[in-house]
C-alpha cells in the first residue's frame, strides 16, 4: 500500500509476535477487532492442545478462519456483501501484511 495521508502504521501482535502493518485509517478498528478475535481463537487452541507448539496452534487458527471464509464466500451473494466483505477484506489485509 503506498504511503499517503489516509494510512497509518499499526503493530499487530499475534501469538505474541509483532507484525507492523500499514493500513487505511478507516480499516484500523475492524483490523484491531480481527486481531483480537485471532488471538482469542489462538489461546483457545493453546489451552485445548497444550502439548502442541505455538506454530501448530497458529496454523489451526488460520485454518479455522480460512474454512469460515470459504464457507461464507460460497454462501454470500454479491447483494449481501456489506459488513462481511469489509471483515473479509480486513482479514485479507492482515494476512498479506504478515507474509
């Protein structure tokens, strides 16, 4: 994303690791909510599968979201997009920033 006056840099901490991201100001709140949800799901997997390492729990978390994303994309018609598309865009932006 090119730098402009509408973008800011935030640090997403996921599974205890920082990931600096450049995001649109208008996307910040949704992205922070998504980060919180990802960390909550990650923590659930860590508690449930205590013998697994962090990477295993993170992969299980991302697979959960990928599965939900696939299901929703198949079920949602273009007219229904709205908030779901915004959430999916925020998730995609987060994943792109982590890669």
